[in-house]
C-alpha cells in the first residue's frame, strides 16, 4: 500500500474550480470502485491514505468545511455545545440551529461558531464536525456520494480521491457507469 507523497493541493480556489469539471469522472470512479475493487482493500487503503493526507494539511489554515458544510447535529451535540458555550440548549437551538425536516443542522453558512478558521467551541464541537471529512470510516464506498459532493470543498477529500484513482489504476477513459447509475447526472449541488 502506497502512502501520499509530495505536497497536497490546498489552494481552495483551484480545488473549487476543478470540482465541476471532475463531477462525471468522480462518479465514474465510484462505479469503477463498485465493480473492480475489493471493499475491504478499499476501506484499508482509503483509511490509510486519508490519514496520511490529513497529516500534511492543517485544517485550521483552511476552515472551508465550516464555511461550506452544514453538519448534522444530535441532542448530545447540543448538550456539549451548551456546556462549551455556557448557554442553555433552547438558546443555542434558537440562535444557531435549523431543525427543518426533523434533522438539526447549523442554520448559517459560514457557521456562526467560526472565528477566523477556528471554531469558538472547538473542544465541544458536534460529532459530525469532529469526524469530518469521514474518509476513515468503514464502508468507504458507501460514503463516496458525500465525498464526491465535498470534493470541491475539502483539500483532504480532493487529494485522497485523486490519489486513490492512481493507486487503484483507474482508467478515466473507460465508462464504468453505463446506464446503471442515475446519480451520475449532475442533479445535486456541490457541498450540500
């Protein structure tokens, strides 16, 4: 298994500009992984690679996830934020949380807790924020839809997916999708 060598791309403007033209290729890569790569090997490789990439990128110099992503929140997250911010849960929900459709997310983008590139409640941040970009979780393939959506947002996702294409000898010229993957059409917006 090969690690990540060299300097990762961290220019957010460049990464964002490459996301749209890479959309179809990233979906084709997902189909390639489904068809050609053992899931256990994929999980092990992606976990190792993403951790290696993450050691080369300082998230506090970036903070783009806090500007672009709306993490899902749990009741436990609210309690943790309450302790960290010294506010009651109702006040936090009222000021910061949108609970439409029964799911709680931060209302604003960029996140209202962002100060520069750091969360003012960093030690008490929600689990979804703690685990972002979620590349090292089991079932990498199951998470690829989110990774494709975050490709133009997160340098760790961008570099990991691009390097996985090389490691798994992906041929971008070959059509692995055919008519089998309706998600491959660009119907959703990036970063949501």
